[in-house]
């Protein structure tokens, strides 16, 4: 009994050590290293296929074309090359390109973080390692190590967030967590029951069955971050996910399985039959909704479009959609291309 009283918790300034009480201790460990590895694996599985999909759309080299050797096609090839480079730059600096760059930047930063943490191990409770002693150490050696480390990490000596002002050269919160681990490790090695549990089951509290857990970062369960995390969950579950799903469904519902817009398929269905002559096909193709949305009719193009239309309208074959301005614009451009008529810059 005298020995137990001598081990009781005293103030660190008096030169004695603090022994943990025999009541159950709150002891939680959150594995940051495991979380970073888990996050890295998930990011690789997402970023790699997305990057392959994005890079496959880029045309880094001009396509093979035998007309490049002809002087008569030099101007045309230069124009095509300028358009190809312009399209490449628009893809690189579009939302997919920016996402590609940002995602790989985050992945590289995370890989560098893991490189720094490569010597750190995923947390497993090892009282010998916590007290910096060898396996099977004698009680006197355990007591000496506990006394030394409890003085170093005692909360009374580590109350500042500035590591330089604390005896352990670490922030107050980290020192408090280490102090709890040190106390738990000492309790495990000095109490016969807890030591027997640790040696048999690897857990000072005894056998608790098999459990599977996921590594979580410590900041995710920090009480100071509760409000911010709750707001983030609310925004992600109530705002972002429904919005993304709704936008995706709104866009995907416009298309058939083969990628053709439903309105386009309906227009083609109404205009094409087994008796449709080939001369009607340019006008039918011009009625595709994809073209109408890609090249809408604008007021600042009216003069050039009217002049171009006057040059090609004699070749027009009347179709059902000729009353629609957007369809007439697409039809005019298509006929101009087929008839080799020069297209004004405002319409290109």
C-alpha cells in the first residue's frame, strides 16, 4: 500500500512523476499515416483513368495528310494547323485541363507528403516502444523510463502552442496526447492483469474480437472542427451531390444510348424514309439539334450570313426545317462548304 501511494500522481515541479489512476482511461488514436495512404490509393484509382480519358482527346501531333506536300494546299494546311493548335489550347485550359493539372498537383503533393512520412509506421499500441525501452525490460527500468518521459511530456510543463516554449519541444495538444499514451503504457507494463492481456492479445484491455477499421485523420474528429465538418457534410450531401446528379441527369436525358440527341433523332425520323432522295440529305443533316446549339444565329453575323446565303441559295433544295433561322444558318454553311464558297471570318 505504501508503494502504491508513493506512485500516486504528484505535481511535476516537485520532481516526482504522475502515475495513472486505476479507473478506465479515455484512449483514442487516429491514424494519420494510414489515412494518407488510403487517400493516395483512392486518388490514383480516380485520377489515372480520368487522365487517360482526357489525354486521349488531345491531338498533340497533326494527322498524316499527303496534301501537306502540295504547294496548292499550303494555305489550307496552315489554317488547319492554326485551328488544331487553338483547339488544343482550349482543351488544355478548359475545365477538364484545369482539373487534370490540379488533380496531378494534389497527387504529387500527397506523394511528397508520404515520402516525408515513409519512416512513420501506422499506429499500433506498443508500450515498450512508447517508453523507449526494450522488450522484456525489468520493472526498475520501466519505472525509470516512465518517470523520465512523464516529466518531459507532463501537461503542466507543456501548456503553450509554441513548441519552443515547452519542455518537450512540441505543441501542448501533442504533448497531452503523448502523456496519455505514456501513462497507458506504464499501466500496461506494471499491472499484472493488463500486461497479461497485452502479451496474449496485443491489447491491454483484453480480447475484444476481430474488428476492421479505416484510418482517419486526427483533425476529422477534433472537437474544435466539429462545426466546420458538420457544415461540410451538409453542403456535400444536401447541396453538391444532388446538384451534380441533377445536372448530369438533365444533360444525359437529352441523348440516346448512341450519343445522338433525342430531338435530332425525332427530326430525322420525320424527314427520312426509304424513298428519300439524296438531294434532301444536306438539309436534313442541317436540322440536327447538335449543329443548331453549336452554331446559333447571332445578330452581328447577319450581314455576312445574308451575303453567303445569296451566293448559295440557288442550289438549295427545300426541306421542312427551312423556316428555322438556326437550321438555315447551318444549311447555308454546309452548302457553302460543298460548293467551295469562301466563308467570312465572322462565320468560321
